[in-house]
C-alpha cells in the first residue's frame, strides 16, 4: 500500500496569501490529486465547489480578521503535527487490518486534510469541526477545525475513514447508491467507530455524538426501525440526524445528531460480544450478518425478518 498525504498545509498557506481572485484556482490545484474520487461524475466536478460543500475554509474571505482566523487555524494544525500524526495512524491501522484479515489488500491511498470553515455554524456547532469522507476506494478527505477535541482525536478520525475505505474497496462490500440500506450505513459507521476504539480507547467514538445519544434505548430503537430503508436520499436523517437532514433538504425523522453512529456502535459491539470478532476482523462482513447476530442481543427485531 502506498500512502500519499497531500501537502495541504503549504497549499493552504499559499491560498491565504494570494489575492482573492486567484484563490479558487489554487483551491482546485490543492484538490486536484483527489479528482479520481469523483470518477462517476462525467467531466468531473468543480473542485472549488467540492471544497465549499465539504465545509472547507472560505477561500473568498476578503477581510483581515477572517484571513487571520484561518491562519490561526492552520497554524494550530501545524503545531499539533496533524499531517504527521494522520500519516502514522494510517500506516499503523493498515498493519492492524492486514494482520486481522487474511489476504486483505488495502488500496493505495491519497489523503487530503483540509482546514475547515469556522464561520459555518453547522460545521462548528453541530458536527463540532469534523467532516470526513472515506467511502470511495483509494481516497480519504478530512475537513477539520482544530478544536481541542479534534486535535485530541486526530488519529481516531483518520482510522475511522480508513475502515470505510477498506470496506468499500474491491473485494469488499459493494455500495450501490440506489439499493444500499440505512442498515449498511449504520453498520459501517459503527464498525469504523469501534475499530477506532480498539486502537485508541474511548477517543475512537465520534465526538459530535452526545453521550446521552450513545446510551439512549429510544434512539437505538428508532434507528433500528429504519434499517431497511433504501436509497441515499434519506440517509442524512437516519445516520447524521435531523439537523443535517434539514441542511441537505431531506425530511427529519426525529433523531439527534449522530444517532446512526451511536446505534451502529452498539450494534457492532453486540456483534463483537457474540462472535469474538473485532471490528478489524469484521471490516468486510455484511451488514445483514452483523444485524442478524446483534439485534436479538439488543432486544430488537430485525425489520428484514418481519
């Protein structure tokens, strides 16, 4: 496995120092090594738009205070050695996965760590400075604002996305946007969080999920009631919660932020307790198998069997 960590620290400093009219092109240049992540879009997307939609820093900021705040954020990531820590964590967690699953092939990875937008209230208040994506084989993007929690969890954040990447790489689980279920998404988030806890303890749990949400049986039951729903248009509500559903224009279902992560972790831990298989060992186990084992142990009915 070859790991390419884009030097986005240098690229971001260059963008912030450039005149406003030049910044979008420099953002596109920073994101260009990630273009293959969007191979399914004819002609590819505008990478400057991808940056904005991923909660990336506001490259159009034209006031000194805004630019200074972004420079401070970048400097905090640099001081925390974020790029080195992410790279080390990914190499270490690849070794764990390869030792856990015979004949596992981890794809070559291109990784982009992006400074987030501190003026985006949803990004800061609701998901607390974290947006990551690792579901396309060979690519991981991490958009971060350096809060103390984010800096404390850098390694766990990175390996969470790695688990997704390996799960959905060739030879693993196939994610078909038209037929994939809420259950698959919930299980995948649970596996990724539990994998991170196996390496980093409680820091592995995604930090924008409230402790109450993690232990609330009503949240677990509500998420379980939607596990058979298909089609990605509804996933924001069931996995990320009502606030994210509203942001993306889908219908809320009465769930707090990160409900699917909380339910997923409980489901995966019940599966692990029943089988003795770690989240690393289960990286490519089907959601249906995990749910069939875990839900009865949690006192829940599998909607697929009713």
